[in-house]
DNA sequence: ACCATTCGTTCACTATAACGAACGAATCCT
DNA sequence: AGGATTCGTTCGTTATAGTGAACGAATGGT
C-alpha cells in the first residue's frame, strides 16, 4: 500500500466503526480506558487513539480488546440500528395436512448463529448483549419462559416466536416448568 | 503490550484463522496472490505472509482484502460453517443449570427466513429447491422425521439439528409420529 | 531449446502501530 | 484548602506491519 492510499483510508469507516464500538462496549460495562488498558495489556495511549477513531489497529490488538470485553472479535466490526420487539404467538396445528408458515424474513447482509438454550425450572439467565443491529429470535421448542429486553420482556409458551433487539440487556427466566429454546441470532455485517 | 506478549501471541489463532480464511476465499475465486495484491493495493509480500499465518494485519489491510474479495469484513475472522450436510443430534439436557450451546454459525451476506413446518404422521413433503448457496437448517421441536437432500436424508428426532444445501432437491417425511420443525433458511444476498 | 511470464517466497528498508512518560482536569479524601 | 487518585489526552521513542526488489520454480509461447 502506498502512503497516499493509507492517508485516504485514514478516516476509514472500518477503523472509525471499530473505535466507536470499543468505546460503546467499554462504557456499557462501566469500564474506564485505564482499566481496559490494564486488562488488555495495551497502553492507555493506544486505546485513547483507537476510540477517537484515529487508529488502525492490528488484529491482535482488536483480539485482545475483544477478549477483555468478553465479546466475539467480529462484534467489534459490526454496527448500526435495532428494531422493535415482535411477538408471534403459536398457532393451532391443523388436524390434517402439513402446514408451512413463514414466521419472519430478514433481508440481506446478515451473519447467523443458531443456539440451543435449555433452562431448568426456576432459572434466570442474563443474555450477553451483542453487536448493535443484532436481532435475536427465540423459538420456544417446549416449556414456558419469560424473556426479552430488560424493559419489555414477554411471557412465552411452546411454539411462540419472539424477536427483539439483541444489543440491549436482555434475560431469560423460567418459572414452574423448564424450557427448551432455539435462539437464532442475526447480526448485520460490515462490508 | 510488551514485546514478549506480542511474541507469545504471534501464532495467535485470530491472525492464523484470518490467514487461512483469506487463502480459502481467494482460491475460491481462482485468484492468485499476485492478482489479489493488485486489486487490494497491498504488496505480494504482505499477502504471502498473512496467508502463511505469520502476520498481524491491521484493520485497514483486512478491510482492503475484504473489499477486493467482495465479502463482509467479518467473514475474514469467522470460521465458515462446513458446506456439506451436518447432523447435530440432540444433547442430553443437564439436570442442573442452564445450558447454552452454539449449534452453527454462518458468515455474513445472508438473508434469513424462519419457517415453522408442521407434519402430521405418515406425511411426505417435497422441499422447494432454493437459490444456489442457500443453506437450510432444520430444528426439530418435537416428533420424528426423515429429512435432508434426496441423496442423503437422515432420521431426526426431537432436538436434532440438520443443516444441508437448500439448492438441491430435498424432502421431509414423517412416519408413525407427527413432527414440528423450525426451518431456518439462509440465502446469500443478491448483488 | 530458449525466452518471457507469472507464481509464491525471502530479505533489507520504510512507514507507522503501539509504547512509556508526562500532562491537565476531575473527583475524593482528610 | 491541600494532597492523592484516577481519568483521558498528547508527546517523543521503539517495535513491527507493510513495502519493493530480487529470487527460484513452474508454465506458455515461438
């Protein structure tokens, strides 16, 4: 890469986005730059410049930060906004004939993770906030639970679908019955 | 970061994984290192070392490569889900404590559809072949069925996950018990 | 056979990412 | 108030990511 090329890319969205992301996640955890510096083994100077969007971090630097923040490396490279909560109650199964029902469609540019979440009765689990723009889908395979964003959680039963923003604090909680839940996480990718 | 720290991380999985990923995607496109160097504006030397897993690229370098390969930046940092058919049998639920299990990860650039498929007993349904590159995921919420590509279908029970290429002919078939299946269809974004 | 390309690698050099140290501004104690 | 921390920033220095040139090996044309 030539020097001019590098300059032209200096204000590159990738580096700036990563910087913003680092700052956001750090503050989310009530962590100071100094403390993050201690945990990562990086210098305060480096973090300061990165968060200012001025830097061009190496993959090792980003990895160290991701580890210290307990998030996947890729979460530092994703961005943007989040939708509202959608609750689709289970529909009655028809007695005869197979049914095919479209629950939800999300348009392009997403990465995808499928998780299985098993909760015994009377259990509460906090969800790890994901990258901004991440949408989380809960499909209740069996049981009951209360789940969703901290400020808008819903009671769910077998067959229900709940979609909500995965970048805000959220939690799953069972009461008298255990729950078996499939979680589909769709994250927008930076291209 | 101190010098010893850096050395210790030299064989870091993050850098090595990125290197492997770069090589894989480049070859997939029948592109030589030299040509990728031209398109990215990077030197051949840099690419050679990165693919060898020896490097520690900056975010700008990775971004340039991602752009040249027309893939989201995050794809360079992600292990791709294996392309073939994958069958993940249900795991036993632990008696105590919640379990969180990553079933599958698919890198960016996908649109997403969630379907619910309900099959009465003794029913057979042909799946519509989707666009090339589409991956279909079956999550068995309850019951049993035999499903998958026409030439490689598998018996599935409650809790199983089956992933297979959705662009080939495939079918779902129940025997003595009905089945309730969540289908996640990931299609590569157009463009 | 020969020369011309193109490939991926290695090496010395240059540009720069990350560092350590010092700074002023806030905040919290006596 | 005064001293002690802790914060985030800025500075000069050091370690290293990326460069350009040269290399041997492989391929293609004449």
